[in-house]
C-alpha cells in the first residue's frame, strides 16, 4: 500500500489532492487481503475516476480496481453472454463487442471509465442504458469476503441509479459485469442525432460499427475531452418532476423541453435550465461551465475541487430560484 499519493492522474477533473493510502488491485486475492483494512477505514473504489470530484485530500484508501479479462460465458443462435473484469476500460470493451458483432452497447461508445463502474449509475446515452443488456455482476461483500452474484432485479437500476449508490453503498466491490448481447442486433438509431450523423457519413444501411462511429463523432464534437480539459461529463442529473412543475415553468418559458418519465412524471433537461439561468460558458477563476454543454463543469487548469463544488452550488441555487427545481449532482463528491 502506498501513502500520500496525488490523485491527479486518477480523476478526469484533474484535481490535485492526496489520498492518505493508495492501492491498485489486479486480482480477487489482492482485494480480499484489503478487506480488514476497508472494514476499519474510509475508502473509495475507483475505475477511471471519471465520475468523481475530490473537494479535499482524501483521508482514507483510494483503491484502484484493475481486475481485467473478457470471456464468453454462453452462446445460443441468437445471443451471447460476455463477462468483463471491473478494470476493463469501458470504451475498449464496447469496441471489442462491436468488432465481434455483438450488439446492444454500441450506443454507449466513448463513455469514459471502467466496466466495474458501469452498473453504479446504470450508465446511459443515446437512448440506451446498461440495464437493457445487463445479465449479472459479481461483487465482493466487504463485511463477509463472499463473492455474491446480483441479477437484474437485485440491482434496482433507475435513471443514473442503482442499489449500489443507495441501500448497498460502500458495501460491495464490483469485480465483473456480464452482458447479454445480440448476434442479430436491431440497431437503435431512434435518437435523431444518430440518424443525422449516419446521413452525414453517407451510411444508408448502418452496421454496429457505423452506429458506434456515429456516436463517437457526435460525442467528440459536443463533449470536452478530459485529456485536454478536466471534467466529469454531466455534473447534474436531468430532474424528474411532477407535470404541474413543468406547467408552471411553461407559463414563462413556453419552449421548455421535456420528456415523459414513469408514473406520469416528466424529465426536464438540466442543461437547458442551467443555460436559461445564464450559466452556459461562464467562468469563475479556474473553473467554469462549458461553452457548448451547460451540463459540464470544467477545470481550466489548477482548480481546487472545492471551487468546482462552489460553482455547482451556485448553479443549484440559481436554477432553484429561477425555476423552482432543485438539481441533483450526478458526480460523486468526496
Ligand atoms: C467526458 C465524459 C462523458 C461522460 N458521459 C457519460 C454518459 O454519456 N453517460 C453516463 O452514464 N456517464 C457519463 N460519464 C460519467 C462516467 O464516465 C461514468 O459514470 C462511468 O461509468 C464512470 O466510470 P469510472 O470507472 O471512471 O468510475 P469512477 O469515477 O472511478 O467511480 C464512479 C463511482 O463508482 C464507484 N465505483 C467505481 N468502480 C467500482 C467498483 N468496481 N466497485 C464498486 N464501486 C465502484 C466509485 O466509488 C464511485 O462512486 C461521462 C464522463 C465524462 C468525463
């Protein structure tokens, strides 16, 4: 175990804080050896650090989960079950599946981070979430050292939600995740932007690879690359509100975008609310709101995590004062 390690290379915001302890684990045995320590100390399990914000030095153990390996578990004429180690890079895993002709996660191309974190918030993009192809995950229970299997229903997946963020928070280390993918995929291009991008690419009969490429092109044109500009993607979740809240907003803002959600609720676009409140492209010292994507907060260089957090708080307060809607952070704050 290392001590007093800078986490700057381990979070895509590029925030320079120290972790009191640091350990990278390559296999289950190494994870098991750490369990007594984890039972006594604060810790954070991490993959790619693309959904974390450190507002101060971390007083516990930063555990980089680097369990690797991709294997085929089962195959029928129609489907294949593929299991990947938690430390596999998500985008490389998607490309691996696309190359093999396994369909279902191509719309999730280029999402940063690792496979092990993908169930944490049920990652999603362009009309697809991992819950749509999720088969099971295996996770190490910190209290008992047992490896437990979680099926779809056990995970309580929702919009950027799972049981691992709620009732079972900090109780399990996800070690591998399996997906049921199609050998004869139906492509999901219903998100208009994908169709428009395929048209720009002159693709008339798209393949899995074409859809993946279209998503990559769209994302590259819209989202800042953390290698060049520190960020953690969408900082806030899109709020899900009662229809009455939408109606109130619409009296002053008739063009407010909204999408149907479950139980008669409606989903609002957090980026739109932030933009209307005047925050898009705003800079506050070394931090700011991205000029193209109001949902993305950025570190222009040398920012402290607390500055990013303060900016996010000002946005939360302002959006609430303007629209009566309280934004919830998607990024995990430490
Ligand atoms: C440019 C950019 C674009 C993004 N676009 C999207 C998007 O389109 N859709 C989307 O859903 N997300 C998006 N994200 C957010 C992020 O990529 C995802 O949340 C991703 O799954 C995080 O993976 P990670 O390995 O980096 O997790 P980390 O940031 O390392 O960890 C995230 C959380 O998961 C926990 N965790 C990680 N690994 C494990 C494990 N093995 N066991 C238990 N807990 C674990 C951590 O403790 C933490 O709470 C984006 C981020 C960036 C920077």
